[in-house]
C-alpha cells in the first residue's frame, strides 16, 4: 500500500500522528510529513485507523478518507467542524497529539455554558424585580462563568480565536463593572470598545468571506443611519466629547457585526446582532428616551449575544 496526503485539505491536526507516529509526523512548521510512503503490511490496521479517525471513540474532527481500488491510500485529513467534543490528546502549542489527557472537557464546557445560562437568567429576574444588590453580583458573575466556559472549550475552531474571545469577554466584564458604578459611563464605553476590537480580531482569525462581509457592511450601514446617527446626536446635545466617543463606539461595534457576517458562522452573526441590539437599547434609553422594560431588554440581549459569540468558536456546521 502507498500513502498520499492531499495537502490542500490537510490541516495538520496531528490525529494521524497520535495513532501511528512511525508513519505520520507533524513538525514545528505545522506541516504533515509522511515518514514511510509504503509502510509494511503489519501497519495496515494503524494506517486505516489514522486515515479514518479513531473508530473506538468519537473524534474531535470529522475525517474523510478515500481508499482507491489500486491500493493507494488517500487520507483526506480535513477538520470539517472542530468541536470541543471528545478531544483525546492535544499539545497546547500547535495541536500535535502527544500524551493522553483526561476526557470530559465536553461535559465541563456544556456544564459551564449551562451555568452561564442559569446565572444570566437569575440576573434577568433580578433586573425585572429591580433587585440592585443581586444585579451587582449576578451581572459580573455571568461573565466570569462564561470566560471559564470559553477556556474549558477543548478544541475551538480555530484555537487562536479562543484567546481573542476571552480577551473580549474580560474587557466586557470590566465594562459591566464600570457601568454599575456612578459616573463611569465613559470608562465602561471604552472597555466595551476594546471588547469589540478583540471580537473583530477573533472573527478575522476565523476567516472572512468577501461577499458575506460586504453584506454585513450594508446591514450595519442601514443600522447606523436608522439608529446610530440618532444616538450620536443625542449624546452630543449635552457633551460634544461624549458624542465623539459614542460615534467611535458605533463605528467599532458596526465593524464587529460586519466581520461576524464575514465569518458565515450563524452563532457569530446572531451573537453580534444581539450585542448591537443591547447597546442600541442602552444608547436609546440614555440619550433619547426610556421605554418599558428597557433594562431587561438590555441584559437579555447582552448575555445572549455574548453566549452566541462564544458558541461561534465551535465552527461551521
């Protein structure tokens, strides 16, 4: 038998190397190398396992294989939808499979996402009942648990995007604290602006497609005309400097939404739009006029938006 790797599809996730390191090797340059193009027949079971994934347990990636009738083994090592589910052995630096690590990361991630939802729902109840003391605890706690869930995700797609999202969540947590304090609106605004810059970086790392990105720019262009301009004018009435700050923020969050469209990941798009809605509710109630249950609308869309951005790390279906 002869092994041939399709390097256009191979993402060098090193699953095959973990199964049979005498045949497959992913080096420091993140390229898969074949150590034996024609391995001996006794290695056939391991080569089959490497080409088709690990049949005895779920894999972190969907791996296609094609075994041609002439005996050429074509391993199409393609990570179609890299989940946090069922990772086996991962080296932190470049994803090379080295040593076993405990399973259960998927249950930890799912548990923490569930805990995020529970804490967020408790915060919504506190907001609806105007329990400010409970809000001061539950609002930041929601973000703390969500950060923990993001860190617990074992196989984000791509891995580098996870840390940009963690940075964005951390900046959002700082913004939450500032907005709970008196006269800290501008520091809170600056914190969330940093958060959106981090999300923009995360979406860029995920990869952007031109047409969806342009569609996103059209969508946010409409939103800026319909909502953003009014918020900027309203903020400028009392403080011109604040108006400039709000204008800069509107530009950055709009770009974040456009980049979310560019990823073509539905969780990213929905999360970004919900985040935009939450901030629009804040600006409208602060600079234009309040409306019934505006605080509840702000918090529900905010938390759901942040959760959506985290779930976008699961990749495309």
